[in-house]
C-alpha cells in the first residue's frame, strides 16, 4: 500500500474493522441491554463516533465547504439519481403504511432520517470522495461493499422486523449505496446524495418504526 497516502491507508484499513465492530456491537448491545436502550447506545456510537467523529477527522473540517458545494449547473441525470430513490421508496415503503402512522412515529422518523442521512453520507461517501477523487474503485466500489456489509449489524438485531426481511434491508442498502456513490462521484460533492439519503430515510423509517413499535 506504499502508493497510498496516510489518510488513504487509514481509511482503507480502518473501515473494514469498523464494520466488523458494528456487526458485533449492535446485536450484542441490544441483547444485553434490551431494545430500545441498547439500540440507542449502538446508534449513538455509530453516528457520533464513527460517522461524525472519524468521518470529520479523516476528511478535515476545512474541506467540508467544498464537500457540500452545490453542483452547478443542475444536471438532469444527477437530479434523477437523487430524486428517483425517494420516489421509489415512497411507493414501496411509505404509502402502504401511511394511514397507520402516528404523529410521534412521523416525528421520530424525520429526526432519525436527518441524523442518519447526514452522518452516513459524510462518512461513506464524503470521506472516500475526499481522498479518492479520481479513483472510482475506492471512491464508489470499496465503500459500497462495506456500507452494504454494515447493514448486517441491523439484520442481526434480535426481534427486529424489516419490510421484505433482512435480504431486502441489505439489498436495498446496496442499491441505494451504489446510486449515492455514483451521484457523489459525478458531482464531487455530497450535497445531493445527502438530500436524497435523508429523503429515502424519511420514506423508509416510518415503516420500520411502525413494525418494531
């Protein structure tokens, strides 16, 4: 790995270890502390330490302005990559349960969507786009595989229910991760991918909260 810089090596080596830690941590904490307490602690570690903590450290706060730059001019394909996932998840996940949702579930889903979408795009797309701006293998494919794999941690939570089951959860993460990775790569920004990720989460999380309430 001599051809890689220190931040690149750190990102490439640390990320698989982080995924393995998450795959152990989520089921372990929810089993030992129960749900939702164990899940809340696991998510706090994932969002706070991994995505925001490690993500910001490896990106560098001074690079955030460039990373969140709004792509100009507007491009039809980029907009389609951002909007289409939200529309698809609206019909597939949100609409079937819309009449059963309470204001509390909608509020929690919106809050979680904003935190999760922002945190995950910062780390999974932002960090890799920042350090591998010209190499799609490490900017798109490498984080895609690991982003998909980390969702195994959620699938292993005892008693957790997901629309379509664990395979739908992991497969959906792979599809969305690919779309957001391509979008971030094309724009060299996580502005649109973050908005899209938040939108998808807002459409998907109400059903997840409803099924596990």
